[in-house]
């Protein structure tokens, strides 16, 4: 009788350990997915910032006509709005995964 209860206790311990291992794996997978999404957004923001730099150079190099400048300003403001939206979407994650950004 005692051997049977010891075996039951051992089986329960094994199940508990397997449950903890599975929970840790799920947590690690969730963190990995969040970091990948954050890196993708960061690459998009970098690309948009480069586009802003290019548009600003284009604006400064254009000396002919107010209409071309107006068109570039509209494109620039559209890109800045996309950056603001992208940054607003992940602002909480930035502070959680990269606390030095909040400093």
C-alpha cells in the first residue's frame, strides 16, 4: 500500500515539473514574439526616418517653386504622422524591453 502511494506522489511530482517546464517554454516564446515585433517596428521607424532625411534634403535643394516645396512638405508630414503612429503603438513595450529609451 505504501509503495503505491509513493509511486502516486512521484507521478504527481513529475507532472508538476512538466507543467512548470511547459509554462516556462510558453513564456519564453511569448517574449521572443514580442521582441521580434518590436525589432520589426524599430526597423520601420528607422526606414521612415531615413525617408524624412531624404525629403528634407530634397526640400532644401529645391530652389524653384513653392509648389514643389509644398508637395514635399505634405509627404514629410505624412511620414511624420506614420512615425508618430508607429511609436505610439509600441511606447509601453519600448519602456519595458528597452528601459534606457525612457531616460
